[in-house]
């Protein structure tokens, strides 16, 4: 059996045999050919361009837009300069991403076209994999991941050019992604996450990386307690009402009472009428300095004077931050916590008190100790020695009851009246052997008169 085969030479490189096309194998370029070096240069350029776009993709998107925003205002001079260049690019999140990926894919897919002219297919695959992996992926991404801010800011003009070239394809795709996925809003932390972040900034490793010195333990404690102020309520730091020292409105101020007030050292004394849940006013002890200790003055006579302040009532679920804004104003620095009640016939019971000092101690997580206080551990919720102790308040109130109930024979008393005088320098009366006193002025003095007055006459108007 014989087979007839007719072949037609189409060109020097193509032969048609019975409909089958045979093409002459393409001749590889030799290093002696001028085109060899052109193809090598193009291939190297594509590898570098792929590494450029791949590295920038990792570099830009390893930067959080929230971090960049903080750098524009809170960074050093270089960080502010770099951040202001990068921030407009990161705001166009999807457009930047699609442009870099399109350019990188185009470069990597074009490499085999030029490499095929130089080596055999087997060698082309090996060279492409190695060159792309090492020079277009590993090395660029490792560098830009660490120095992404500086590199991204320096190469931002080239990125704008790349976006402009590819915008015909990338802009519609980016808009579709914006509609489907939304724009990038950055990273926002919950309170619990932010507290962990603050703890991480307290580690000693922060200074080893060339960053500023880490937070001290005091700074960490204050920041975390500030975050807790919105979560904690008045019920968490309340001082029970049974531990609060009070005075009945029907009591009187005399020498013994003023001495007790001096001993306890409170700046504000709650005044109640009838029972301890009926608080009518708060007495400022500093306003009693000009009172005559030898007179007996009814406390009720002080209710309409400048010696008292209005009562502030708050709910037990009020956040401490809201309470801080309430107490820092001119209304007063002492609040009474009322319990919730559903009965309109019964008055709500007073659960306890909270002072501005309590809020500051909660914020600082330390006791604010003055000259007469005894330092204690705040973590155990122990109170300062001469404040908020039930045993002390009970004893003092019993002392006042006993002293007030004593009958005394009225005797002529000296009357003091307030007289305005110019400012007087009292620094000369201080002992300069230890520490010089700052200049102080006396706004008023007490001038003694020989008039006799009734013991019950009020001296504060």
C-alpha cells in the first residue's frame, strides 16, 4: 500500500504537507547577537518592575490608614512629611490596589515572551520561577514591609503616573469594589483592645526598636483607668451612707462642735433633717472660720447663708465620666447616690456619697493623701484614716450629741464683725529658718466689740 504525500513550501520557515503545517523551529538567540542583549535588558526590566509593584503593594497595604493619620499630626518631622504624601493614596484604597496588581501581573506574564527567545522552555521555567520569587517577591516585599513609609512616600510620584496610565481599566473596577466592600476606614480599637495596646507600649521592647521610651507603669495605670471611667458607675466607688459623718439641722454650732469639726477635717458636712435619708444641705466648714466659737448658733440659721450648698443627687448607674463633669462645676464637689425606686409614696433611700476626690483617686488609682491622712491600699478599698470610717463618725456624732445636750449658763460674749482692710503681707510672721512662705493676704479681720448679743443670733448672712 502506497501513500502519496505532496508538500508545498509556503515560506522559508513553513511547509504544508497534505494540509498539515510544519514550522521550522525558531533559532535561539546567541550572546553574539545584538538582539540577545536587548531581550535580556527587557527581561531584567520586567523583573525589576514586577518587584517594584509587588513591593509597593505590600508596603502600602501594611500601613494602616489610622496610623498614617496619627503620623500627620503626632509624628516627627520626617514621619509627618512621609505621611502627608501617602495618605491621599491610601484614601483611594481599591484604585491603588487594582493599579499595582494589574501592573505586576502584566510584567510577570510578559517575562516568558522575551525569555523564550534566549533559552529552552525548561530553562525558561526555572529562570522565571527563581527570578520572580527572589527578585520580584521576596526581596522587594521584605524591604518595603520594614521601610514601607519612606519607600512609599519617595516613590509616590511614580505610583500616580502608574494610576493615570491604567485608570481606564482600574477605575471602573475600583468603583465596583467600593460599592461592594466599602471604603477603608482604618483600624479602630475597642476599649478592651486599646487597654492591651497600652500594655504593649509599656514593654521594654519599644525602646529597643528605636522608638520613644515606653509608657511608665503610672502612665499605663492612668490611661487604663481613664478608659474604665465610662464603664464604671457611681455604685462601684460609692461610700456607704452609714460611714458618712452628718449633723442634724436642729443641732447648734458652739465651741465643742467647731472643735469636733476641726478634728475630723472634713471640708463638707451633710446636714439632714429628721432621718439620715433626708439630706437638706451641705455645710462648707471653711465658711465657719469667722464664727465666734463662744456663741451658740443654730445650724438651721445657716441654711439660707453662703455657708451651705445645694444637694446634688445622682443615680447609682451614672457613669463616672458623667459624674466627673457634674462635680467639677460650681454646684459642688459632693454628690449623694439615690437608689432606684418604683414606689412614688416612699422617698428613695440614700445609698451613699461620692466626692470629687474619690473620682480623682479612681482616675489615678492611688490615694490622694494630705498632711493628716494615713496612706492605705486603694486596691483593697480601704479609706483614709480620718475619712469615711463608720466607727469614727459614730463616735464623733455621739460626742456632739453629748456636748450639745449640756446646759450652759449664758454669759456675755464678745461679738466679732467682719471689717474690710487692705491686703496684709503675713510672710513676716512665718519662720524663715526652714522654708520661706509665699506671700499671703488676709481679706478680712475680726474686730472685737463689747456689745452683748443673743447666743442664737446668726453671724453669717
